[in-house]
C-alpha cells in the first residue's frame, strides 16, 4: 500500500489551495485567478517530479509574482506554501507550478499522479497503443481495488482484447451478472465465456451465492465457461462449488489479473512503426490525394521562436490514434534560413521515415463543435489547413 493514502494527498492540496486563495482575496489579488491540475491543463503523462497543482492568474496576482513588485507579499505567500509543504516556480508568467518541498512527499505525489494518469487510459475504446496500463497493474495488483467498479470492468475488457479474445463489455447496469463476454474463435467452433467482476475489499470475500449466480447465467444462455474475477478472496463454499463444475467455472483474483496484464504487455508491440505496413501507409497517402485532408495534422510551438510539426493519421479509434511525423519542405526563407514558410512532404519518399522514432501514440479528442485533435503529451495536433506555415528560429 502507498505510504500516503490518496485521500490524504488530495486533502493536502485542498488545504494549501484554500489558504492561498484566502490570502490572495484578503490582499485583493485573486481576480482572474484560479487553480487547475497538470492533467487538466496539459493532459500529458506526469512523469517524475510531477506538478502537484497549478495556480493560474491573468490579474494582479500574476503581476506580483511575475515581476516581484511586492517582496513582502511574496514572502507571505512563500510562507503559506512552505507551511503546507509546497514551493512553486514561474512557468510562463501566468502559470505557476507547485511541487512538494520534501523528496518523500514529492515521491508520493509522483506515484499518485502516475496512478491518476493510468486511470485516464481506462476507456472502452481499444487500440494497440498503451502498454503503460498493463505494466502498472502487473506491478501493483493491490491498486485494482482503488479503481471504480466500472473502470475495473473496462480494464478486464481491454486486457482480454489484448490477449486475443473478441471482447464485449456490458452496460454496467442490468447486465444480468455478466460484465464482459469473451468469444474465442477456433476451427472446431467458437467458445463463449462470461466474466463476472467484483471489485471488493479484502474483508469482503465472495460468497457461494455469487458464484452460483454466474453458473446459472452460463447455463441459461448456453455459454461454455464462466470466469469470476475479484480483488478480494473466495469463501471455501464458493471455491468448492467451482471445483465441482468440471471446468465450467474459474475463480480468479488480483494476482491473476496481474499475470494477464503481464501477458498483455508482452503482446504489445513497442515499436509502433511495425504496426503499419508500407502498403497501408501508401493507401493513407492516396486517401489524402483523394481529398481526405483531415488525415494531415499540424502543431506549432513557440512565441518568438516558432516551429512546426506535421503528422499523418495512420490509425485511429474513438480515444486513441497512431500518428507518423512527416518531414518538412521549405517553400520560402530569408537569406539566413532563420525565417520562412514550410509545408509537409506528402509523397512516397516518406516510406523511409517510417521508424520507431517517428510513429507515436496520441490521445484523440473531439471538441463540442466537432473538431478533432490529437495530443501526444507535448504537441496538440489538429487538421492542417493546407496553407504554408510560418517558422522562425530567431529568439
């Protein structure tokens, strides 16, 4: 178990934010200010030395912190933050990143935000893009109990898909005691398996009646097998009943889920470029030639120094995508090559660019107005407008 409970870490953040806001309001500095999380602001993997929370301001508070106009007020804020175990640094003049003051607390927050990041990967959609999900629960099966019961069901659904099953997750309510349905096709016929998932605390063992209910659903619907999966344990009566089912029922625990995660992780190809054949890449290029311009995306970074990144959408599902970074070609530039305009290369020569370093995973999202974007943790890609893009290497 973690040294610090999630609730304790969350409470520390809330207490610090409460006192910071109270101080700022008392000093008439809080207008146009607020707090957010790194996940909400950046939507990227937190990594080591995770940002605990972010203070943003476009008002007097930002000017005080950015320009250090009032050392006394700044010292008051530093004292409040230090009393709660936090320090902060100026990120961009309007965003201030907060970190823990001790290595022990920072390590606890690193673990906590890594956990929250892993939970964000548990979605019903499936694509062969995330290995982190399985790696985490292979190493930390005790964390399965901390999932919401629906997240636990969806995790099992994704794990079984990675293991080669045709998998279908139930609606979550009114599912007749069947959370996941597995279909395994074979030359001698198809095998249907029902999965019942119970995210229970260790002190709540699975009783005989729950296992009997799964056996009844299997029999009534003509399924071949039933798998009961729990984060808890089984009472002797339930275990004995399963043993007498002649292999129809299997009882599994968090340790089994950890082993499944290990197998699923091993089945994920780390080099994403191997998932894309040359023929598929050429077919995507042909689709672009035929007018599917949304497959070409663009991201730019910088304020004074401006750089562009172009990427081709190779595969996508509802929540995830595989993108390939595209080379750029200069359309115009100054005599020093420091400023100009560029566009992506979209011809068969990009086959030579299909490498492990250029094919990457991204989160896919759709805004309220229907615009699709892709976030890889550093760049936000959106549909290229087919216009030349300005670049500048002048700082």
